[in-house]
């Protein structure tokens, strides 16, 4: 076997591997394992609507479908989550929160989530609604703002 033939191209992972020590995708200054990762692993649940929103964003990054489905209100939950293989989430900014604290039953989170899709940059600007289901925050639905 010649040297040239022995060379292999390392397989590029479809997405960056998320380890407990990775910076958390949600943008908080914490490692993934101590931030959204502890909610993804369970049984800990997000104490506020904002932290649930952040953990769901991170779950989209990690393509963690079971987490997304179990943090979706049963009345609006889809059968499955479609992950666009051409879409890569690149950042999250929380703009505003309404209620959604440990003392509320409902809450809203307004955010911008940035992504790249087929080489083009895009942004999702949404106000999401959350409520408590069996004590834990779940996502209900959202309205697009742009
Ligand atoms: Zn996080």
C-alpha cells in the first residue's frame, strides 16, 4: 500500500460532539454538563421557563428528541421532531421573559435563535409560551415576531 493510498480523510461528524465539559450551547457561561446537560440527563427539571427554553435550544443543538418531546405540553406535542440535517444552530439570545419563575404557572420567553442553513445565516425571532405540566415547565407554542 502506498503512502498516498494509506491516507484517510477523517470523517467529519454531522454535528459537534457535546461533552459535559463543552461550553453550553445555550449561551450561559457554564459547561454543558452543569447547565442544560443536567436537565437533558434528568431527573432534574428546569426551575424557570427561561432555563427550560435554554435547555430546549441546547436539545435542538444536540438533537435530543426525547428531551424535546418530554418538555412539550401534551396538547401541542408533535409525534416526533424533524431535525433539518442542513441546519446548524449557532447561538441564542434571550430578549425578554414574562413570569415563568418557580412561583408561576405560566410564562413567556422572547428570544432570537441564530442558525446557518446551506451556507446562509438565519434567525428565528419568537415569543414562546410555557406552562407547568405535573409540576415541570413545558413548552406550549410560540409566535414568530419577524
Ligand atoms: Zn445551558
